[in-house]
C-alpha cells in the first residue's frame, strides 16, 4: 500500500507543478524561447551521429553484439 500512496503524492506534486508552469506561460509578460535555427538542427544532428558512432565503436571493442 505504500506504493499507492507514493504514486498519489507524485501525481499531486506533478499536477501542482504543471498548473504552476501553465500559469507562468499564460502570463502576457512570458517570453518564449527563440525557435531553433537551421544551424541548431545541424549541430544536433551531428552530435547524434557522433554519439551513435562512439556507442557503436565502444560496443565493438567490448566484444558485444
């Protein structure tokens, strides 16, 4: 039964945080972040590819799959 109580507590905490953040974003003075530019997408893509290469090399050198 302790798990059920912790789930309720987590849900209540989550709902309170969501309500707080929604109120913050609905404020007319809230400044939304800039949209990602083309260079941001390119950098993200390059980082993903490099990460996948590093993981693949680490897997191969460790003798995995």
